[in-house]
C-alpha cells in the first residue's frame, strides 16, 4: 500500500471503506474473539461458520473477529449483520449452535430468537448492562476488526494524529490535553498533560514514551480489552504523545500473559508502518516515530514505572528512588513519559473533539469516563465504561445486576491489592479519583471485585497480602519483611490461633510499612488489611476471640455437623474421603470432628440439606 | 566446561539449539536491553533455562552470569527446572479467588500429590498458580496447556479432566 502523506489521502481511505460498507450486500458475521471469547470457545464457532460459508459457496458472507465487547457472561457472542436489517446478537454460542445459525439464519434468512439475549432478539445496546455506559476508551472494542487498519481509519482513526502533525505545535497539543483534565488511568490519577509538559522541555538526544500495558491487578482486564480490541488507538496516541514531548521512540511493555494482545499489536504496528503512520516521516512530515514491544515475565512490581524501566533495560524489575523522575531521567537515563493503555485510548478522541467535549462527561476534578473490570460475586461479569461520577450502586446493581443466587452484597474491592473495600453505606458515592480515596479505597486501574456474604474479609485481606509478599521486589525492608510478618499474622488469625494483641501489631505494622516503603507497592500493600479492619472489625474479633469465621470460610474455624434432617441415606458417609462419618442406615449420622477434613463434600452431596456448617 | 550437568535435563555443548539461540541474539544487533528478550526466546527454544543456557547467554551478551541469573530468578515466568508434559495453571486472580479457586488448586494438589509449583514424579503434570488469565467471566478458571476450563465451582469434575490428559500424556 502507498504511504499516506495528506489528510486527503486518509479521508479517501475512509470514504472508500464507507462506500464499500454501504453498498455491500455482504452479510457480516462478527465473532467476539478477545481472550475471554476464545476461552469460552469462540474459535470453533468462528471456524464452523467460516467453513460452512465456504462449503455453501456463499462468498458474500464475511466472518470477522472482533475484540471483547465487555459482556463476558454471554461469551461466545456472535453478531449477524445483514444489509438493511436489524443486527441479531447470539449469545452462549457453541459449534453446534453456530452450525444451526448458519443454516437457518445466514443461509435461510430466519433468525433464531431462542439463542438471543433472553430469547427476545434484543441487541446488546438494548440491555441494562449497556444503557448506563458511555464508551470512549472502549468505543471500538468489539466493534471494529482489530486486525484491519482501514476499519480503524473508518472510525476516524489516525485523524487525530494527522491534525496534530499538520496543524498543531507540540505545545498546543500539551495545552489541549492539559485543558481536557485527563488524568492517568493507571492508578495514580496524575494529569496527563502535566506529565507531558514535564518531559517536553528536557533537552536530550533521545526521549522515550512508554505505554504501560503490564496490567498487574489480578482480576482486571481493561487494558487487555483495549489492546486486543482497538490496538491502533494506543499506537496513534503514542505517536501523538511522542510528537508532544519530542520522543521518536516508543515502547509498549505488555505482560507476558497477554499473547493475543501482543499478536494484535504486532499486526497493527506492521499495518501502520506500511501506510506511513508509524516509522519515518509520518504523514509526510519530518516527524519520525517507531514503536517496539517488550514483554514482561510475570512480575507485578514491573507495573510501577521505575521498575518497568529497569525491566526494559534488562535488569531485575526493582523500583528506583524518585527523584529523579522519569520525565527527567528515565529509560537509559533519558527523559521518558509513561502512560497507561486506557489513558492513551482517550487521547485521540480528545484531540479530535476538544477539551470541552471530554469535560462534558464525568466530574469536575475527574473528567471523562473510567473502565472497570467487574468481577467476583456479580451477575454480569464484564467490562463497563461509565462516566466518572456514576455511583457504585449504579455500577453494581443497575449494570452488574447484583449478587447471584440472591446472596447479600457484602463489599466491593477497588484498586486491587493496593486498594480497599467499600461497604453498603458508601455505595452511593459518585466514583471519581478523590471520592474513592475519601472513603478509604482508591480508583486503582479499574478492578472492581464484588464480594457477598459467603466471603470472609480476613481471608480476602490475607489473599491480597499473599499477593504482595509474592510480588515484593525485595529492595526495601519494610515491604520485603513487613508484608511477610503481616501475612504470618493473618495466617494465624485465619487458622484460629490469633490473639487480640495480633490485631494491634497488625495495625502498627501496616502504618509503618505505608509510611516507609520505597515505592507504591509497599506504600499501598497494607491498604486491604487496614480497610477490612476498619469496616469489619467484628469479623476480626470473631476470629481471634470467639474462634469463629462468620462467613464459614476459614477451615480451622468451622465444623460440619449433621442435623435432625438426616434420613440416614448413607450417601455422605460413602462420599467422605476421610471416613469421618458414621451411622446406621435410616438413622441420623454423625461426623467425627477429629478426623473430619472440612472438605465440604458431605454438604455438597446431601440431598436433604441435613449438613450444617457452624 | 563439562558437558554434564545435574539439572535434570542434560544439554550438551554441541546441542543444535544453541545455534538457533545465537541466530536470535545476532538478529538483535542495535537493540538495547536484550537480556529479557533473549531469555524469553531461550525458554521458548529449550523449554526452560538450565545453567548452561544462561552461561551461553552471558557469554554472548558479554555480561556477567550473575546478572543473567539475577534476571532469570526474578521473574516468575522463567523456569530454571524442566516442566512436565502438561502444565496446569490455576488462576488465583481476585475474581477467581473470590469464587473459590483455592479449592480447585487444593483439589489438584491432592489428586496429583504435588505441591504448587512442582512437577509430578512421572513428569506428566506441573501444577502452577497464576494471576488472572484474563477470563474472569468464567471464574473460577484453570488452564491445562492452552485449554481453558471455566466455572469450576464443582471441583468433583477435576479428576475426570486430569484423567483425560494423563491418557494422552503427550502434548497436543
Ligand atoms: C506496584 C504498582 C503497580 C502498578 N501497576 C500498574 C499497571 O499494571 N499498569 C499501569 O498502567 N500502571 C501501573 N502502576 C502505575 C504506574 O507506576 C504509573 O503511575 C502509570 O503507568 C502512569 O500512567 P498514567 O499516568 O497514564 O496512569 C503501578 C504502580 C505501582 C506502584
Ligand atoms: S481472576 Fe481468574 S481469570 Fe481473571
């Protein structure tokens, strides 16, 4: 393909694609092929439809992959778009259904309502899950084919870059981004425009811009969705940022667990280079910009910017002292700007639509939207993008559909291992950077894990500590040793050997680690403990004083017993792996507590609900 | 250098895979910060990173072996020991943990009679815990090789799944 050097040529590509799409009589079948879709079995679905179309000689059917549309609970999702007709969205599709959809609908022209949402033929945009959302960062995810740059251009892709390179000075770009109020979505919420303005004036033979795609919060996948579903948005924004700060080289640091994202990024980079949108003399100007992908290797701390830099340089990913800040002395000692994936996904839109448009969503101090990965005990697991200022209640109940199985909501954790839990009394808080801090949690990168009455909060705190102990880089003592000691105490408490004194020690340790650790990892590691201690003190007391786990999770603190409901069917005693249950046929059985492993199998197999957990 | 090692997988000095690795290293001329990409490629080629391979890399990159070893032991994705034929990874990401993936892991450890991070005596399975596989919608999740098994709330199905892989024994 010829390299593009004017806006006119970019417009021509867009127009040609628009015409093609409008005039086309083709049936487009779109299969959600993000990691989540693929895990749920999208590949055989895609293959089935593709092969069937080929076999039937229907060359007017194109079967296209798309990224994650955010509705994980409905995967695999297939959309059938026939010219001049309403799009039909099929959910929970498997190979067998796919074959049927092909025969009856694609070939036969008769959609199958049973396989659509609620059997009602409603599209994704009709359901509550989408109604409260506003998609800016995710606007193209699940909509465009991420492996085709022309689809991105069709959605105004690279017009932002063109505008910047051909009409704006770097200072104007920075001012615009500053004026939009965009704050970093990677966790700290620092103004992106300010960050760029720190790196811009520094003179150096080389500057760098780095996209932080390490997405370390376990249970969060916003950035993955953007990389897999709309990789060009990240590339375009990096080039814009590069122009603004005077960097000619960019790195994307992607966590190793994201092979699909890496593959899509590689394709996207190659396509952008071919069109002269990356590489040398972008759009015919004198600006050069190249991007290289670097893979992480499974270290959470590498999401922290100085550790990330050490990792790209080829060292152990250990964080460094700040100052010097990366904007002055970053990668290989050169001025470096580090931006998160989702932050970048907003940039081209801001350039094209202006700062005022962006400030039209969200709150005064946190304009725009935020993507959350909603997971845990929630009906609609998935990705949600809402304007800042939406309340937690709206996200959890209106969009997420509440806890499954009629269970009672207990808490929601935001900010992952660095954050805290939020309880019912704060559910009406409008979400933004400052409000979440005020209620003892933080925005973090966007993980939002819902917990119900069956979750033990001390067990959850221990889980996060386990994570930080594992992931501490070991450079500073408070984090390396302190988190271990905290973990030991939590282990003691959950195994029924904790004392009230432990609670005081735990709090002291937490405060000390927070104030003396080198980097953000240690400084925030105690947060999950402090916030659970704050909101669920009674649960801690129950563990250390009464030696009970009210949620029935901590094995050492629960007992299984057989109630009067027992009919003596012997099923439990036959299923017990420890032979701890005895009793005669048709008589109430008993569990020998000294041999019981507390595996819970008896409770699962009992048909009469006779087994109780105490 | 002796061509014997006691790391479990004997890799000889004249193993042709070294040439392949050297080819990759040579292709990186002009690239800065080569250590990680080279270790990643080496692991792809050899399956793990025995000390011979790390020595080779140190030589080629002209950096101390201690530096290579420092990096290979820092990151959890680098394996210094050979792995089983099938890799079982149980997700201990928050979404999965909240939905009970610890029970999945315990069940597997029990069935396979190994600790997390270990390989079974017959070399068939390696059991690992990972953080978020990116399919929280299916929580709790485990992955065997490239196959994802989701919604494992009922752990009694696990032995059957393992059995299937044991019978195949060879990677797909
Ligand atoms: C322990 C730790 C882990 C982090 N992990 C990530 C991460 O996975 N992704 C990310 O974008 N930022 C992460 N950050 C924040 C980065 O250090 C940095 O602030 C961010 O990438 C800057 O981009 P932004 O301004 O666009 O948010 C982490 C910080 C700490 C302290
Ligand atoms: S937490 Fe297990 S797949 Fe995300």
